[in-house]
């Protein structure tokens, strides 16, 4: 009864204690502050000298314990308790407190089965009381109190204690909710502050200029890059209408202001991009900028302003224009280049579709330009091209187009010209160029031009066909003697021959790619007897057509030489001929391989042959390389070097078609060849033409005096064989002594093995 009486009589003091607690809690802005507010009540009203605050959620999976440590004599223990975190899992006592909606009392922690005995032993707990803190059905933690050690002993709470604790817990829960809210708000403010700082640092660091405005278009922020571009400082710009700072002019570069793109963005709530704008700076300068404007929206989607990002593209646009110019202009002459010419032709072709319009395309190729380059160097050649470009341009009308489309080639589009009028223009160009002389370091050079012309009208197939026709017409003009004009016509026989040559180029390329060449051999027979040796032959080349027919080299080698395919063909021949010689060397006395004049002057081809001869299985002493007299004489120094190089490896050299040149004997002394092959034009007539007979005799005699062997070509009858024997010619080659046959057949009937080195 005394307890109940005490509860009734002491109620006012309890109310006063609660009011004082509320006041203290109102001033508590942290969890330790809440614990400081609770401690006097626990000690003075309830009689428990120790109290704590258990908080949920500070560390996931744990209850964080804040202990009021004023009664702890040991500072080390107090600090340890202040930072205690108790794991929830496996602790039935903690789990019960978390789930409870009533005061949880442990009368004696030493004996109660719910307690964690390790913690109890460490802290020497006796009575433990925990009151759950619940706010709007959210469990925030617990406020606890109790006794420690034997001195304080066991002290269970009285019924009025329980009631008071529950009332107190309601106020503490409100305070804790407020503190948690304040902490969350501070964390959000801190995060916002740090985010703002990061944004400010980012905006200050990026190279793009940034301006932000409010919904009325007044400037709120300008970063350093924008300060540099506009000339405005941040302090001077903030608050001004953005248009005063970011002053845009019309796209044409005039002084008229451009449309207000920020206002448009704010009104439409849509981002805008402007690749090229003219910005006028504070100091009157102009900058070309690329800009993007985006609306700034709040959480409800309402536009609150705009952000403008822009950068200086003045140099970039200048470089772009320069690159675009270079892409369509010749750097040397300033004229349009091949791309510009093709673009103009494409436009002209398009405009003639369905219209009675006619233009004329001229393809110009300078004659003897290489002489200037070879004599005075490329600097002189460049200077001459510039002068000729100016000369041509001065003779053309304003509507005509002149372009440099190759090294020494020009293209002209004569707009709206008839063929007759275009011929007059072409003749004026030739006449004016004929009177022009290029002077370089006191040397004077003349130059001509070959011109191919083709009409451009509604029947023109394509730009490619147009240029091919003009190029072919120019080729015919140059081939006819240079400084000529040739008009393209579909039924032109000269062009038909040109196209035939071009067709052979394609067939040669196909033969190289698909191994459609075949090697034949023709025997070279000794005439004087007394020589015991293996087969002596010349390697000959054929192409096997798609129809299975064999094509002689006289049909395709002119095209190969004209279009610089001869060296590639010779590589194929040398590779396959050496492979055969290695396999059959015991039955071969000597094998002759023809080389073109282009290969003779090709350093890469010479290196290729020398590398092939490095193979120890190749019998160099049985190889003879044939070069024509014309090719050797046209480049005597190169030919001499080639001959000496191969002879140094043990190979023989034969001079083919000897006697065809006007000064054959004069050059012979300077060409260290081993064999002279007498031109067949003399050999075939020696039985009825005394002059031809005398030529053959003289070639043979001079060859013998110089220690060279002679071979007569085109020996097509036994009568010729008899005459050649009487003259003393060493070898004969022709239908009278052996026909060309495939390599696999040439050795049939030649079973003998060379018993000594072959006769040169």
C-alpha cells in the first residue's frame, strides 16, 4: 500500500520532472544531448545512477549503445562503453527489446538466460531496464537504466517506475525523431554543398564556356571560360539580361542581333543546338562559337531557367574551310583539282539530262614536260606548271572551268560550247603555248600540249565514261605526234586500237593474278659441229586465253611495256624459267631468257634477279639473259651496269636484234655482251639480197674479232642454214632447225648431258 500511496502523493513531482525533462529535450540537438537530458531523471527521480541510449540503424545489424559515463570511474572503460555496438543476430535479449512495445526488465543479468553473459561479465551488469522508443510505429531505439556490481546490487523497478518510464520514453522518442530529422537534413545540406562545390570546380575547370540564367533570362552564373570569351567578369555579369553578356549577331555576320535562343528555349522547354553563331565580345571583337541551350526544370517539370554552353570554333572552322579548299584545289597552281573537276562534270551531266544543253570537255597533257623536270629538277617543273596554268586561265571565259587533274595534265570544261567553238579554244591554247618559252637559270625550254576533246550532252553516260573518252582522245593525239587535237568519236579506229591496248592491260593483270602465262622454248642449234653439249634454247612466253587459245607476245607485250607491266611479267618469266632450269639442268646446255627494256632500268628488278641467283641450285653458267639492242643503247649506262652485274654472277648476256640500230657497231665496244643475235630482217633475205648477206657477214666477223658468239634468227629454210654455215655463224634459230614447243616437250629427243661448260 505504501508504494501506491507514494505514487499518488508524488505524482505532482513526477509531472514537474517530466516538464523539466521536456525542456531539456527541447534543447537537445544530438543523441548525446538527449542522453544528458535523461540522466538526471533516471538518477534523481527513478534512483538509477546509470542510464544509456540504444539507437537502431546507425550501423546495419547492430544496436549502437551511448552510455552516460559520468558515474564511471575508469575513463578507459567509459570510452569503451561509449562506443559499444552490440550485434543483433544471436542476442535474444536485444531481439526482444527491438520487438517489444513494453518495458523490458532483467532483474539480475547474471542469472537471466536472455542476457549475453560475455557483455554482462565485462560490464558487471545487475538490473537492466530497457524502454522501447517508438514514434509513429517506427522503432527508433531504447532508453535504458540499471545497476552495476554487488555494491548496487539488484533493484527491480516499482510499478510507478514503469508508468513513469513509459511516459518519459514518449518524450524521448519525439526528441530522437527530431534529432534524426535534423541530422538527415544536415547530411542532405552537406551533400548538397559538396555537390555544389564539385559542380563549381567542374564548371571552373572545363574548357567550354557556361552561362546560366533564370526564367526571366537574367544571368545567374558565368564560368571562367565564358568570362574569357565574352570579356565580362562574373561580378559584372550576374543579374544582367543574358543578351547583354552573350551578344549574338546574325548568321550572315552583320551587326543585326540574332534571334533570342534562350527565350525560345525557355518558352518551348526544348534544347537547341546552333553549330555556328557570331558572338560580339564586350570590347567589340567577334568570335565564331558553337552553342547549345538547354532548359533547367524543377521537380514538377516547370522551366526555371536555361543553361548555355558554348565554345570558340573560329580556328576550327578556319581549318575546316582550309581543308575543304585543299580537298578541291591544287596546292601548286591554285586551280581546282581532279575531285573538283569530277564534281563539276557530275553537275554538268545532271543538268543536261532532258535538256538541249551541250558542253565540251578537254583533256590536256603537256608534251616534253619531263625534259624540264629531268634537266632542272622538280622546282623548275613546278614553276613552269604555275606559269602554264596562268597562261591557260587567261585564255578561257569566266564560265569555263580549268583544273589540274594530274602531274602535267589539265582538264577544261567549256560550258555551253559547241564542238566547233571548243576546237577554236583548243587551237588558241596550242598556239599561245607554242609561243611560250620557260626560262630557268638561263636555260630556255619550249613545251607543247596534246588535247583530247569529247562532247558532254544528254547522251553522256557518266562522269567516268566521259573522262575515259577524253583521256583516250588525248592519248591518240599524243600518239599521233604530240601537240595535236583529237575529237572523240564512238567509231574512231584510232580509239578502237587504244581500247584494244587497254583490254590487253586487263588481260595481262588477270594472267599475272591467275597464272595464265605459259612458257615455251625454241632450240638454238649449233651450225659448225664439234660441240657436245645439252639443249641450247630460248624461253618464249605465251598467254592461254579463256577459250584455250595461245596468244603470242607480239600482241600483248606492247601494252605491257606501254603501261609499265613488263617488269612484273619478266619477274614471272624469270621465276618459272629458273624453276625449270634447276629441275632439268643436267640436260640443258644453255637457256636464254628475254628481258624487256623496262626491266633493264628497274633497280628493284635487278635486285630480284640477283636474289634468285643466290639459290645454290641455280646453274648460273647455263643462263643467258637476252636484252634488245634498242633497249641497251637507249640507256647505255644502266645497261652496262646490269650486264656487268649479271656477268659477275657467271651468267651470259645476249644482245638481241643486233643490227637494227643505226649505230650498232659504234656501241658494241661499250657493251660487254657474250652473244650477238643477228636481226632476222637481214637473215631471212641472205639467199636473194646481197646487201643482207653482206650485213650478216660483217656482223659475224666483227663479233668474232671481239670474241663473241653469233646466233642467226629467223632461219626458216635449209638454204639459209647452208649459207650461214659457209659464213661461219655459230648458231641458228628458226623454223628450219626447231619450232617453239612447251617446256615439257622441248627436251624430247635431247637426251645428251652436257659434258663440259656450254659454249657462250
